[in-house]
C-alpha cells in the first residue's frame, strides 16, 4: 500500500512536469516558427505589394561604378528603352549617357554609351539627365545636358530614325532652350508638345517649352514661380479629361512639399504655384496619366530631414494614385532602406500599350532598377494630411543586394 501511494505520488508529480515541458516546447517552437517567418518576409518582402509584376535590374555589372537619372520609352515594335547617365560619379567629366534595350520577353542589353560631353577642343565635360521622347512616328529624340553643373549646363539633343540603334550627331539646342530637364514631355491631342523644364542659375525656376512643330522650334513660357517663395525645378506633367494640365515639381529643402500649378489653355498660361499636401525631400519625382484617367505619382514620400527615411529622405520610394490630382491614395512602397548613403531616387514612369506601368530609378547610385506594376491590381488607401498610411502599407526593409 505504501509503495502504491509512493508511485502514485511520483506519477502525480511527473505528469504536470511533462505538461510544462511540452507547453514550453510548443511555445519555443511557435516562437522559432514566427522568427523564421519574419526572417523569410524580410528576405522576400511581399506584404502590401499588390500589383507588382516584376522587379529586376537593368544591368548587374558594368564598366562604370555609378549611375543616375533614368528615362524610359516604349517603341512601336514593343522594345523598351532605358537611358541614364553613368560614369565615375555625378559631375565627373567621364560621365556619359548610356542606353539599354529590352525586347519583348527578353533581357536587358548591356548598357552602351550614346552621348558624351567631349567638346571640339577636346575638353571633356559631364553629361546629365537624359530624356527619351518620340517626337513623331519616325523620329526618336534623346534630350540631355552638358556642363560642369546644373547652374551652368546647356541643352543638347540627338535623334534616331531606327529606334535608337543609331544616332545623329549631337546638336546644341537653341539659346535658352534647356529641353525636358528630367521628365518626359507630353503630347496634346492637337499635336502640341509640352516640355517641363527649369533653371538653377538665378534661383530655382520652372518654365514650359512649347512646340507645335514636333520639336523643331520651341516657345518658352515662364518662369512659372517666384524662386524666393517656392523654389522649384524638374516638373512632371499630367492631363485631365476636361483639358486641364497639372504640373508637379521638386522643391527646395526648406519648402518640404511637392508644388503644383495648373493650365486650362494647353499650357499657354498657368496658375500661381502652390503647395500640395505631399512631402518632398528636394529630390526628383515623376508621374503619368493612365489610359483610364487615373494619375500615378512615383516619388520619395518624405522630407529631407525626416528621421527613418534614409539618405536625405531618399531611403523610401513610393507610388500614389489620384483621380483628380488633389486627393491622393497610397498604393505601394517600392523600396525602403534606412541606411547612411543608401538611396532610391530620380524615378521615371511610363505606361506601355499593354496597360502595364514601368518604373526605373536609381538604386544606391550603383545600378538602375526596373519595376513593372499592373495598375488594375493596386490596393490603395487614402493619404490624409500628407501622412503615409503605414498601418496599411508599412515600410518593410528591402534586402536586395
């Protein structure tokens, strides 16, 4: 009897202990599973990325260490062109305009140089901010800048009649014509071309270069802003069904918001420049009017000094959507990394004939990244008072190397 009681007592003591060990093991296992899941998500961050079809680099290795300021264009045959400037670093005399091509279903070709800053006397100057634009069915134009700095550069162009395979001799644009300073021009229904441009030699001033003869001659309209009140550069243009045109601009650091101005007469006159509710970190942006009338804006949703937003606020790249250009909704965080010197910047955006949206941008000044988005599959949330809805679309650290 005593032995039985003793065994029963021991058994009674062991059962709870086993249960405790089992419970602790389960919790430990659950914790490990969660940690593994968190690690997996960081390695392959797909949360809140509805609509992203493809992410890739335009190139992985090249004979130049630095790249910046992409532009994109779809040709009639479906080829996709991406141009940017590359060299030792921005402002270095060896910086040239590069071009890569992606055929439908294919990979990007290795970047090749299509323009440089070599002068007649042999002096070499840096090139800047290429923009590809189809002036007419037969003529493709590369606009770019040459000069020691943005305050002293001048506008240049080359043309191609074979889809960018070969290019004409470089030609300097007429006096005071800069060409599209960063972003693509737009063509109105009557054939008028509007090119958003700007100067920095006597304050940041935006102007329009307007052509009614496919870019042979240009009429300068502006400046459109008071540089002392709102210093702005590098405009992008959006169109609306009522005929109005919206211009969105990069602004100086102290302004902290994207600026806007509107035209109701095909770009001949513009409203007084004002500020939107969207932040700007004194960095480039771009936008496109979709075939369905919606507007897409690609930009850094940050101010320059905002904490947690990486190098000069360029550590986050965002995509937003609007119906009217006033009320914007958050769609995607394309890339995010809060590390010194790292950046996602100077984006370009277009919509191709298949309805997809293509984005190209500077990836840490080392490469150009290409992202494809299906605008029909975007899940969006309102941006209230200029605040990104991080509870809906969080900033997930990118781990791409």
